[in-house]
């Protein structure tokens, strides 16, 4: 039997502590709800938050993790540059990274993708349909042709990211916009997933299909190797004449 995938779910944990309406939806934090929602025998799950020592992302914790799930919104700028560099290097060496919702504007996501990651947005409690474009992809399996959410924050194109290596979900919103809501990239030896839904004032992370996508994503993105990305000056493997 293979070892469980080691999953670290990281969350700012600010909205839940500062706003009663969010705390009512996620009394254990967004990280706690996701952890419980994707719990499985093949996943070893831990959670961490911004206000913990080393912002919850110590060398020891990142050495342990096969994949990090990241939710952030209010405090992107509070994440220290040393921590961003630490996570970045782990992804390049093979750790997976699953970015949720407003993580698009985080330092680490923009560092990994190398663009502004800007987009259109509107808070209007709009209906959203996420169309499953790749039902045979491991991240999309078991979802059906679409995910329907009654109320969500709108994200609209243009989404300033590099062309996705795989486009998995396309969202339509009640106000007319569309958005590339499920994307993957590779950086170094690591796999990156972006999955859009998850505004803090909506119970999106109770939706079984949304949780299934996140669970599938951590299994797909998990570390398969741990290789340094440093430049080296090796001796020749054969004699040179």
C-alpha cells in the first residue's frame, strides 16, 4: 500500500475571525472545512494559517508536504518574502501547489506564473455554471458535465495568466462574463492548479463537486520527485580529450 499524500491546507484565517457573517458559514475556518471535506484514507492532511510561527510555512512543514492548498485574500502583502521564496523553491523542486479563488492575487501565485494575474470581479451574488471541459482528466473525474452554484463572486476575463497548459473548467456567470476557472501549469518539477470558486461569504466549500475537484487536484499535483533546481559545475562523466 502506498504512503498517503501529505496535504497542507494554508489559509490566512482573517475573514473568519473578523467578520461574523463569514464565521457563521465557516466556524472552523475555510481551511478546516476544506480539510474535513476532502478527508480520505489516502490523504494525510494538516492545516496552517498566516498568524502561526513562520506564517505556518516553516522549512520543516514544507519538507513534509507533497502539495500545498492555498486560500488568501485580505493579507497577500503580509506574507514575507522569505516565505514566498521558500514555497517557490519547493514547487520548483517538485511540490504541488493548488491555488483557490482569490489566491490569484497572492505573491506566491504571481511569482510562480510571472504575470500580474489580474482579472475582472464583481460581488453581486450571481449564479455560476462551471463547465467541465475535460471529463477524462484526473482532476475532473466524477464531476459530470457541470457544477452549478447559486451564488458566487464573479471573476471575468481577461485573466492575465500564461496560457494554461490544460484548461479544465470554463465558468459562465449570470451577468454575462466567462472565466477560465480550472487551469494547470508546470513550473520546474512542480505542478500548479488554479481553481476559481470559493468566495468567503458563500458556502461554496460545502459543495460536494467543488470538494471533489480539490481532492482530485491534490492527488494530481502531489510531489512525485524532489530534485534541486540549482546550477552546478560537475566533473565530466567521461574523459575529455
